[in-house]
């Protein structure tokens, strides 16, 4: 049996009934017509003549070609297309067996450690230091990894803290994985949303032959509804196992989604550029909100991505606060119990266009605290 996915269950109950949300992790969703309007001639032709047939099991060739261009050393044959959450499922099932030792960044996206637990693996959690800006210290990873560690799982840009390691720190993590011969599963779902592009660490699949990079259309592109993500992995034996395992999940991806993703990726400078502009605007609002309420919140400004994890310094615990806000005002926020991380943090999302209104609603209703 596998534990319920706490965050996804909370979204399932409230995402489509809440009046407003201040906790979404994706960028503003694009309309299909906006994506199609960005198509070049080739992709527009593919869209117009698209047959709704089964698709190539590893992903449309042109799409894999475009994806491989995001990396330095990955060929289209080393890219496997699947829904992002499905990618995690495929990788964990093909990498792990009962009893294996796994180290995973935590708090975090639950499937990154819960699948391993449900398979009977021994999972060590690698915690960041909030007082140092949520830094994941490679020295702590070195202390947790063992010679028989099978897999190290990291997620940078990090959900929920927005932490991004420096290049040298990321290289140190890769060195630790290499030292114990472990694979490195690197969830890079929020890649390209670094406020300073120069601060973007390399992708794990480029640095390490046993590195597996996960990325997709959901967050940075605002195209979660296409359900397209991918794994980039140069370990050919692992790649073949994951591709074959997909026969037991979705077999192949949706044809319209693949073409929309191709268009989105080819127009990435435009799409991601707009998303970053919105993120910068929204972050400026959060900066002044938290500055005025420094006695109430501890605010660590994220270096990238669409989410942050402020701590409530006094007043009620965050599960109670979130419940009351939802009941009284219809505002959806996530508390830290959904990450199994105590009762004092909130996950705030700032990638959406209506974030200023959601923040105003939060502000209006904070008076009672
Ligand atoms: C870190 C991380 N990895 C993977 C996923 C899964 O992406 P998707 O919901 O598009 O399957 C998410 C979604 O929230 C995420 O935050």
C-alpha cells in the first residue's frame, strides 16, 4: 500500500471550488489558442493535420529533438516523454528494489520519497537549514550517503522553499553520488525560472552518466494540462527499462499534447520570458508584504521558481489558519502538514496572474491574527 499524496488530495478537494488560490506552483496557464499562435510553419501544419492516433512510445521524434536541445550532452534517443508524475513513477520502479537505501531532499514533493518507501526501501531524508536561506548543505548529504546507497533524489529549484544550490554545491552532490555509485534522480521541474539565469546549475544528466533529469511543460511553461514531461538519462540500460515500463502506465503520450509541447518549447524564450516578468512583479509585492509584517512572518526570498515557504512566527498554527481562511474567504493556501513538516509554514505560489488579488484577500483577513 502507498500513503495518500497529502498535497494532491488537498488540491483534489478544493482547487476547483476555492474562490482564489495563493498556493499554485505553476505559471499562469496558457490558452491553447495562445500556444498555437506561437507556432512556426512546420508545427502549425502538424497541428492542423494531426491524426488522433497512438503516438511513438518514447515521444514524438521532433519533440525529443527539441528537448535534447535543452541539454549539452543528451541525444533525442536519451529522452523519454511521459507525464511528469508518471516519469517519477517510471524511474523509481526501474531503479529501486525492496531494501535499497535512498537519500532524498525533504520537505518536498511527496512522490519523490513516498514511492521508494512504499516499495520497502530505506529512505533517509536530507533536510535544509532554514536559518541559512533553506540551504541544502552537501556536507549533510555526505553524512547520509553510504557506500551501498542506490539512489540520491534531489529537487532544485526546490519545491516548496525555492532554494537553488550554487554550481559548485551541485557538483559536490554529483560527486557524492558518483562516490557511492548511486544514480542521481534530479527533479528539475522548475528549471528556467531562475531569477538570475547565470545561477542555473547544470542539469544532472549532463554532469553525470548515472544522472536522470526530470523536466516538463507544467510549471515553467504554464502548460500543465498537456501532461507532458520527460526524463533525460544517458544510462542506456536504465533508459530501456523505463521506456518498456511505460507499456504498463500510458503506453504513449497524447498526440495533441505532444504537438502543443513542441510549439511551446520552440517558443520558450517568449513564454518563459513572460512568466519571469510576472514572477518578478509578484515577488516585489511579496517583498513589501513581508517587510511590513516582519513580526508575523519569516520570509526567505526564493532564488527561482514560483513558490516559497514562509514561517508564521506567532498566532495560530498554519493548518488552522488555512482552514479558517478557506471557510471564511474561499482562499486556498497550503500548510506545512501537507509536507509532513510541522505546523508553522505556509506554501505561497506567485506564478499566477491573479496573485495580487489573492494576496490582497490574504492581507485583508490577517487582521484577526
Ligand atoms: C517538484 C515537482 N515534481 C514533479 C511534479 C509533478 O508534475 P505534474 O503535476 O505536472 O505531473 C510537481 C508538481 O507539482 C512538482 O512540484
